[in-house]
C-alpha cells in the first residue's frame, strides 16, 4: 500500500524589521554649538555594558495538524484492484471447485477505523461426477467490514467479518439439459468459503501494508533538513516524537481525517545544529480532536548585521528639529543586552557625536510590532555614558528618536506566505496531491538579545491541508 499523504516539509522564512520615520516640515533656525564641552556628569562613571555572546530560550514543541482528504473514487479504484487480485485464485470446498469473481465495482466507505466494502460476487461451483460435470452459478450482494488498528509501534492489524449477503441471482445447478435450484447447498458453500475469503483479505493487508517500514521512510523525510533560505543557507528540521491520527469520516466526494505530529522545530545555518539532534521513531496513537490549526514554534536567530542594514537604509539622512535644535542621523548600530535592546546613533547638528537609546521591548500581538518601553536616551563618548541634553529628553526630537525602537514586522506575513506557496508549489502534483499551507498569524512568544543576534521563538499558526487524488498504484496488488 503506497501513500502520498505525509508531506510535512514545511517552510519558515526570514523576518526583516522595517520602520518608517517622517521628518518635521517646519524649519527653525538651528544652533550649531559643539555641545560636548557642555556635558557635565556627577558621581560614578557609567560605562556602556558588554553584550552577552549567547542566550538560550526554552523551546516549546510544535504541533503540526494535517487535514487530509482522500478522493473516494481513487479509494474505490484501488480497493477494486485489490479485491480482483484476492479473488484471482480459485479454491476447493467440499469437493467442489469454486470460482469467485467480482461482477461489478465495489463501493468502499471509511467509518472511524472500519472499512465497509460492498460488491456483487459471482460464485461458480463445479464438480466432476461419474456421469456428468455438475455446475452451479449464482450472484450474491456481499458486505464485508474490515476493522483496522495500529499499535504504538506502528504495526497494523485487521479483522474482517462477513456482515451480510443476499442472492441477486439465485444459484441453479446445470446437468446437461436440466437445471435445479440449489440455493441451500450454495449457502453451505458460502459458509464454508467465507473464512478463506476473510483470511485472504487480512493476510493481504498484513503482507502488503508494511506500515512501520513506510513510516520509517516518512520520518526520515520529515527529519531531513529543509532549505528555507538559499541566500543565508538557513534550514529547517523537524524532530518528531509523537504521531497521532483520527478515525476517518465520509462525505459525498471525500474521505477526511486529521494527522497530528508533535516534535521540535530546529532552524539554523549551522549544519552541526541540524545533525546533532537524534531522529527517533515516534510512537503512534489514535486521538479525537476538532482543532485544525497547526502551531509551529521555531527558535530563530536574527542577525543584527542584517537589521542594521535595514535600519540604516530607512533612517540615515533623516533630520529632526525643534526650538532651534536639530540632529541628522548619520549611522545606526543595534546592540542587544539580554532583555534590553539598544541603538547607537551617530548624529550631527546641534549635537555632534553618538547617542545611545535603550529600552525593554514588548511584542504587541495586535499591532504585530515591537514596542519598547522605558526608553532611555544618553550621550556616548568613548564607551562612557552621559546624561542626555535636556532638549533630547522631551518634545518632538525625543518622540522621533523613540520611534527608532518601535519595530514592526506584520507586513512580512505576506512574505512568509509567498515563500510557503513557492515551496509547496514544487511539491504539488495536480494529478495526485495538492497541499496548502495558509499562515494565520505571526507571534513572538519569547526573545532575548545577544551581541550579534536577536534570539527569538516565533509562533506561526497555520492551516495545513492535503487533498489526495491518487493513493496507491493498482499494479501493487497484481
């Protein structure tokens, strides 16, 4: 039994931080005094602290929920091929040669863990006698139920039972020119042969469906690092530890259900980070759950170098003025201090030198932005911090400087969705399978700052769905 429903190589891309800043349209007369000579500090000298070189955040397991749909026509075609294969071998019952043939297409329905099969079955019984060959023919409408189960080690078992049968064409024995009704005799034949038919079905499932081997291949595929950004060489790896599945439901066209995989998501540019995590074979269990949205948690490092490039592109050259004071941004450099975010700004104008802005960022889920509270502004000379000039601590210039630590990334939902669509487009096969992954939201659940990076745990709720049009190859059952 071959399946294509397990495609979990899913996607997360890079965040860029963009902020826009408008300059004041009113031009006041600007003073150009070099104010460094006016700086006076009292008390202990305050130095710019060193940034931590690394940080570690407690990682939350991701839960991928795959909402699958199996085309019922494809299921019927597959099982019809399997049934034809099962009935290809004749048998002998009570000294009679029995030939069983399907006389029309079988209909298959999935209900929970059960497979309901109904089809018309032709029964031909013949027996050689001393005088003549006795031959009886009839057609029954046969209903079977196969109860499937999977244990925690991925071993599949089945138990098939005959639910009912009705004679569509009652059997008649032919002896030369004579025909005799022998329904009661043929009922005995059915009773004697049903166990063999049932045993053949269950044996075929055991032999053809090596689910554990198939899942070994699937888990290896899931655990293989997946390139999500070619430029940086960033890869995604999912280390699964549990695998669950619901029973199946039916509608007119599809058989539907859910598959849930729980495990850790690793995103890194370092190959050693991706290979040191051992790939374990996950346990299996059945479950019942109405949730359709996946919760993907990724521990991601955002390099300050790239953030600096974006900030400088957006801010350098902007000027702010008020009451005769003016500063122009010449260069920006982001610094991290565990729970605080800082920016060193080279400015010129009324004050020529460096300004250090710092504060504690919060993630505003509604605005999809970093908002920084308790922002402090200080002057920086040779790694020593000084009190900011009074005109920097209030009014228009203070407000504009504060905006540099208000960083929005909500617009990048579209960027991430675009990258997901591109990756999935390479997997989709219109004749067999269609996968969709719709990003619902984007959150930062935890973050800290080091010397070179923002270390963040990103939560991405997304809706994963797969529609399977062709499940098995009919040749697998021949």
